[in-house]
């Protein structure tokens, strides 16, 4: 997992949508309209029919059109799965989800309080690439299953994009959190961090390069910090102050990996040997006013000093158009929206 395949070249002949066969062309010309018509009143049969049309049209699209269609299909599913609930319905939904997330049989005790759309979606989950999903961090939602993009889109994409979808679909098949804590061994976090570092280096022209950058940064953060509820350390003062499992992986990276990640691991080991006074002298840093008022201000300062020392930062955060996207739920990174647009949109807008 820590490496990538060789850079591919796109198929030599990738005809544009207008060059599709006479039989398919009318359908493909209406595909945008068909997708826009899917909403939270649509039936499973309608969604499945649109997905069938997508599969028919993909072979006749350019890579840019296919990529645009991936993001449009994401907003289509968000519209389909959108549900408005009153407080009683929300409580019934959460109780059902917590008690039955691994057993999707609809229990009669909740039916009377369910929103009708929830009742329909739960009864039919698994029939159109969606499911009720507990992210393990307190978030319970409907999600499009990662295998949707893997099965419908990946076969029609160049190798770089195929590798991205295949890898992220596999990584996000199950949640990485449990009760708010990271639920992966540190060896797996290290492998994922290395994979996304290698992917970014090897496929700089991938259609999903920005998402790959997000994943590279996210898994490096997990590796060196843990998560909010499962920190590997608060103050990083010597080996005994670091989670043994995390420290073992970081030491291995520092010893055998001459990459950027390996160099960051070396800097991590150097940082934990510095006293707070030495850190303040060599890594001057000022917290924001809100951070200074935080009860964990010392922890925040230490973590930020470590990131500065390791040169660990989100490269996309320097971009004024940067948006926060969830890279841990689907086969691409997505933006959770309360109000979803009804038009074909690209990744910079979505």
C-alpha cells in the first residue's frame, strides 16, 4: 500500500460525448437533466435508471466530462438522501441508527415516529449504492457507498484516477473512528500516509490531485498527532510521553524512509527532546486570541510548534479558494452541504 503503480497514459482514443453512437447520444444529451431531476422525492427505481444511463454514457465522454460527472453524481446522491426531520423524528432516527446500524431491519417500535422518507430509505438501503452509516465520531448519516464510484466510474478512467478511486474506496469501506477514537493500528496509518505521499509525487496531473494532497496531509496529521480524542501525546516531552505504538512507527519511518515523511519523522524525534524553553526560543509562535483563551492553550501551542518544526502544513490552505472536504466517507473527498445545487459542477465549486 505504501507505493503506487507507474504513471499511466490516458487511452489513446477517448471520444467526446458528441461522438457517441446514434442510439446512445440522445440519452447522454439528456443526462444532465435526468440527474438534476433526482431529489428527496425520487424513488429507488428512478435513481437506478439514472445510474444505468451514466454507465452507458461514460464510454463516450472525455476525461474532463467524466470527472465533472463524478461530482455531479455526488450532489445527485446528496439530494436523494436529504431528509428533513422534526425533533421527534430526529430522536427516532438517532435511536434506530445507534441500535440497528449493523442490522438494518426496520424495527416496529420506531416506525410510528419515523419521517416517511427515512422509512423509505432504510427499507431500501443497499438497493442503490447507499447505506445508513455510523462514522464512529458521533456522526450518523446516509452515505453513498464508496463502491459506487469504483464500480461505475473506475473502469472508464485512466490508471492514475483508477488507483485513486480503488485505494480510497478500500480505505473508506469501514469507518476509521470508533467512539471518537482512531480505530486503525498505527502501522496502517503509516502505510496510508506513505501511500498518499507517493501518489502525489507520482501522479501530479491526476484529476484528483487536490484530494490526494488533502489525504496526504490528513494521514500525516493522524500519524504524528492522533485524533482529538486519541492524541499520541499532549506535550511531546521525551519517549515516555509518546504513545508507544505511534513512536515505533515514527522511528521506523525516520530510520528507513528518505522521503519528506521520513524527514518529518526525524524532526519529530528531535522535537520531543527539546525542552519547552528551547522550543519557545527556536520556534517563536503566537497563538490567536481565541487560542489564547482556550483551556488547552499549552497543548495547542505545542502541537503548532511541532508542525512548524516538522514543516507539516496543509498545502491547499494557502489557496484562497480552499474548502474543507471530508475525505473519510466516500471514494472521493466530498463537501457536506445543507443545500445542494441542481447543476453540473466541478470540484473547485463543489
